[in-house]
């Protein structure tokens, strides 16, 4: 399926195929799986281990050709290139996909050089081996993104993303399920260091910047041997809360912290949505909306959640925040009263 879209960070969505399977906590309430079931008689036939992926129609595959053909008209109206999100109902780097389908997709991407293709994956570790078989490497009009939802996934996957050459490296932190510090993430191949993924540069155990652009042009500080410069840095950060049935609330400070990290580093930041919950105040059960409390470490009570997670004797130091379930539409996209719609600057 290819269509114009209401997703805040792209102009079109294109799905070369449909289907996937869960690989982490961010997948727990997958909207695409729910949609697949709705259009398949109540069973998500293209989801899960061993489930067949469904390739979309030839007519659907022709739509990006038309978008590419109309690129001049779009640029004249908007002053930029069109952004295509591929794939909203699948994962381009899914192991269960026929490799020839991926070859066809990359042939299409190369045949549409006037479009910027945003490939977002939860399987960033698969990219090098799969792309090398295409053959070649990522085309110039590909923006490569990784979905991460918490610090553990940031520590696991950001090195993989940055070590994969691409015109733009971006993160989709949706649903955001915990606090994330992008200024200090693990670099698994160098165990004693962490990385400032927004600026570039390594930090040693003591929190001293050891090398990289932010350390300046002189000798690295902190007593460690200089390493090769960072292969890249994060060019763009998208943040959003979860929506739909079973949605988990996002602590307001998680989004604020990432916004502030990006502002400090000069990295474009886009706040996509609050999801089902917005910041609020008041007593549990008061008013017309379901109310929950979220601690900064991710514990949630109650509003239909596990009240046992709320510790006796909890204090304000835990950073509890009240949130109200108002629904995605009413929750809107304002963070502290402002809309954040920044994009990376890419040469046309």
C-alpha cells in the first residue's frame, strides 16, 4: 500500500509487502498487526514466526514512480524533496522476507532518485549483510533509521546504526518506554567507553570525553589511547508516545529531556505525538479520564495498570507524574505548548 499520510515526518508511506513478527517491547501493541487481523477475518495471517509475508500489488509498486515524476511540482510548492516512509506495515530488513523482494525494492529506490526514502527498522543489525547482497550499498537517497524504545535498546543498537553508511542516520523513539540519554550510550566494541551519539566522541568510565570532534583538535583527554573518529552521529530524533489499545503512558520528562539534549547538540528534534496520555494533575480516578502515575524509571500505576508496581513509601524523588488518558487526537502534539517539527537539512 502506498498513500499520502498523516504521519508528521513523511509525505508518503509505501509498503512493498506486509507482515512481521515481534522482536522487542516496542512491538507489544503493534498497530500494523492489529490492522492485518482486521482485514484478514480476525486473524493476523502475516504476523508471527513462520507467517507468510504478503507482497503488495504491481499497481502499488508503480506509485513511487509517479511521485518521482512529479518531484519538480512538489519541490516548487514545498521547497524540498518528498519523504517516503518505507515500510509502515512491515520491516525492510525482516529475516522472513524473500531476498528477491528486497532486491526489487532497492531497484525501485534507485529508479526514484528524486525521493528521499526513510527506511526505519527494528533489525538494524541485519542491514549490512542484507544490503551487501543487493548488491552494493545504500543508495544516496536513503535515510536509515533505527527504532529504539529505552536505554537498553539505545546501548545495543546505536553503534550498529552509526557504523552503517547512510546519507542520514535517524532514531524513531516510539513508543518511548523509558528515559534515554543519547549523550552517553554504550559502544559495545569498546567496552570501557560510552558515546555522545548527538555530537560524536567517546567518553571514558569517569565521564571524561576521550576523543572525537567534541574533544577539540588536540590530544584526547582522560588517559585513554585515541580511537578512530566516530563513523557518524545521529542526524535526527523523532519521539512519540504509544497509542491504541493497551497503550503505555510516557513520562513527560522523558520527552523533555530528549528535546533538551537535541537542542544542546543542535540536532533536529520532532515530537510526533503524546499517544493516548497527556500530562495532567489531580487524584487517581478523579474526573472523566483514566488517570495513571508514571515514575521516571518507568513504573506505572494504576488506571488499569499493575498497582503492585507502586512501592510503599515512594517519594517525590521517584519523579512521579500524573497523566490522563484522553485519546490520541485530543492529546495532540504540543510539548510544553510548542510544536516541534525539525528535520535534518539535506542538500537537494
